[in-house]
């Protein structure tokens, strides 16, 4: 059975198996770690628009961005100028937020050892691929087929077992079952959440922050 993969604004890895597909969400913890040593390239035109949104003087913003960006290129990175004292992005919901930031960590070539959320994501993907001989993998940065084939009910117990082996968080498990059609209700005693409740909470949270 196929369904549209409702992943608008959501980061994910899609595993295409011979008989079905599996979608693994990336659960950002909003810790700000990725922004402490990276500042994206932003055009002067976009910075001008952003300055109006932030109510910062345009010349000051362009100057600060240029200085910080050059320091990164010279191997002396500083926190992103858009990062607040609480490690939150000032332009997270702005339409001109750079694509490299929207697609992180997949925009980093799919690797960032300093990101705890990414490490969890890769553990889950690795666990789901155990003993699989034939598969294709895509992520949010490039996924040509946004339709997906649901996991057969008969396969759900094994998928659940593999999720448990990955030490996935309850938030990850809830979000996982929402993206994959929430075909079963898994009891907390098995180490898994009721997917409808946990997953709905996750999707509401993600869509409130990602645009």
C-alpha cells in the first residue's frame, strides 16, 4: 500500500527496501551546538531583508556577518550572529533562513559527530538496516520519490525490536510511527509509546518551528 509521504518541513532519512519503505525522522533538540561554530553564507540582498525583520541597522548586520564569516573561513569560527543568548535562532521561522541551516545535518554531507540528535538518528538507521541485503537510502536533501510503501503489519514487531536495540528516545519512536503510518499501538511496557499520542505531540511541535 502506498501513501503520500507528508514530510513538508521535516528532516528525514528514507530507506527503500524491496517490499516497503521506512522513514526515519531527524529529531532536532534545539541545543544550538551546530550554530556555535558555523555561520552560513548569506547574500547582502538577503541580509538587507533580514535586517528589517530583526530591526537591526543594515550596514551593521552586513559588517558583523562578513567579519564572522571570514573568521570561519580562516579556521577561527565564532557563534552565528543570529544565535540568541539562549542558543535559539533569531531567524528560524524567517523565509530567508539559509537552506544549509534548514537541511542540517544533511547539508553537512550527512555527518556531524558533535550533534547528539544526529548520532541518535544514525543509530536508528543502522539498527533498521540490520541483516538487510538490498536497499537504497535518501534523505531530506535529495529524495526523488516522496511516496512511500507502508510497513506491512507483519513486519512491525521486528521493526519495533530494532528500534529498541538502537536505544531510540520515546520522542523518536513516537515520531517514527507517525511518519510510517502509525500501523500499531505499542505499549509502554515494551519500551515504546502509544504512537498516536506521542507522535501527534511531536508533529505539532516540529511544524510550529519549521517552515
